[in-house]
């Protein structure tokens, strides 16, 4: 069990992810403005989430308590068991937001099947860490990640909301339960019992307006927010990251959201924000199949569902060169091989905003060999690092035989320029 924990605080007013080193709070469940922290030693006092209550013995066994310690980084998150050996959590609990690199599987310890530390449940190691392909730490869009357990859990998993079947859960007005192992007050006190509270999903327009006041951007198709007026009693807080927003469908729990961020101080009068479960469910289900204990682990699914879903093509894309533009209004092109199942080359231009330098402009041309995947629509996802240390993440889906759309994210960190980042950039091209 961890006894010394740090907190990672996300600053949404820019492209900076600030980590407060040294022991302190559990890993932040909230994207908040920078502030100082106190209470360097973790304590267990009142049995409450912010305004919450104890989860009863034997209930919600699919809730996961996720701890990480690799000797350098240490944090606490929450999560949910979504198959016998896969836990869903927040992207910032799976990826180092400073480097864009997934945390080491060996640093994790995951506990499921219990609501109390006094009656420990099943404890598992982690064999694989899988951040959502288009997770963007600068906006917290796509804030989701998967932890593949070293051994299957005995507890039944919770199903994820899917689109369009569960679209009504996100319209606003539906009541849900927020659940997590996070701190119970702004002093950083951790409970010894799993906590739950009540929140109400809000209209997307309200969520966007409130997010702008936090310096954040809100994506209707991938995010939701919740608050419980007029009592304003409950909210998520540090350490609840990755925990669920649960709703009842046909007399059973279903996960509608993944705890992502909220205001400074974990205020109950400002909404908490969540990643929509239906937005990442196709990707998560691909991985559940790929790493199922009864099968041989397969290659990673290479097609993340696009933020704006497009119809899957009925046949392979045409061979040849596709040209288009990025959201930065810069050119991009890629070449599909004659077998129509491989990308053989890619070239694009991009701009990076830097913390200690004026914006930088770059271009890249690479001969590649990226195999297209037919699961969920023909496409690909690829990450690589060039000799300068710049990190690239590209993903795409062919929406028709002649058109392709996708996203890219580029980050570069140097002493001279500070952190340089493109943010999440959408692009499209056609033949």
C-alpha cells in the first residue's frame, strides 16, 4: 500500500502539465489551475468522498483501486473492471503527461472485489498499459486508458454505455452515481472505505459554458459534466480519477462516464467533468477481445474510433496518394500501397506552440509501413519519436474508399524552447 503519494495538476490555461514533486495528495482527479499543496503525509480520517457515503460491503466489486509506484512516480487513481482482466481508468493515470509515454506496468497494483481496505479484495499486477490513442493532456479530451491485469479478477465487470443505444444518458437531467477511492476533503484525507455520491448529468451547452470559465474546452461528443443542484453536496476529487459515473439502465448499473477533471479545490458548486464511455467503448471492446485470457494476445487494435464517428467503408481504400489539410491549415499526404492494405509513406507540416519560444514550424516526410486494420473501419494508429526527441501520434480512418480523416498530436520538450506542442489536430485527405 502506498504511504506517500504525489498529485499531478493539469493547467488548462495553456499547454502545461504541472507536476508537484514530493509526497502530497493522491493523483489529481481534476484538471485545475496551478496552486500550492499541503498535507505531505497521507492520512485516513472521515469515511467520505466530497459529500459522499460508504459503499456497502459486497457492493460495486467492479470498482478498482489503482496504485502506482515505480520509485520515481507514485499516485492513486480509481477505475472499473470492464472485463475479467481489463480495468478502465483515466488517460492521465496511464500515461505520463510530461513525456507522453505510458507508465511502466510493473509499477501498478490493482485491487478489486472489495469496498473496504479492512477486508482486502483481490490484488493484481498489470501486464500492459494502454492509453487511449488520441488522449490529449493539454485539453484532457480522450482522457481514458486501460490496464491489462496479470491475472483475471473474480468479480463481474460493469458494462459500458454504447452509442447510439445509450445516447439518452447524455442529454441532461439523468441522475448518476459517482464512485471512487479519492480524498474526502481539501486536506487530502483518504478514506478506508469506497465512497459514492449523487450527481446529475447536465445539458452540453451548460457544460461548455462552465468549462470555459475553468479555461478548458468542452467536446460534446466525447465529454459530459455533472453537478447536483440545489444541494451541491457531492463531487469527485483527487484520487477519484478514472472512477465511474454510473447510471441505471434496465435495473442494472452501466458506466456512462470516466472521472477526468474539475475545478480547483474540488468545489461542489462547479460541475465535474467526465470522458463519455460511449465515445471510447468501441476501442475498449477491441482491446478486451485482443487480450482476453482464453486467447493468445494479438497485435494492438490500430483503429481508434474517431471523435466524430464516420461510417465504416464497405471495401478497402483505393491505392495511391491522398492529399488534404490539417486543422492548422497545413498540408498532409499519405500513400496507400497497391495491395490497398498498407500505408507506405506520409508527409505533413505542422506548427508547435512553445512555452519559452515563439511558435515553431516543421515538416516531416517518412517512408513507413503501417498496416491498415479493418476492425471498426479501415484505418491505422501509429506513434513514433524522431531523432530530436519529438513525439508523434497519428491516427486515421478511411470513411470511404477515396477519403480519410484522422488526428495527430506532436510534442517536443527541450531546455531551450520548453514544452512545444501542437495539441490535438484533426486532418482529412482524399484521393
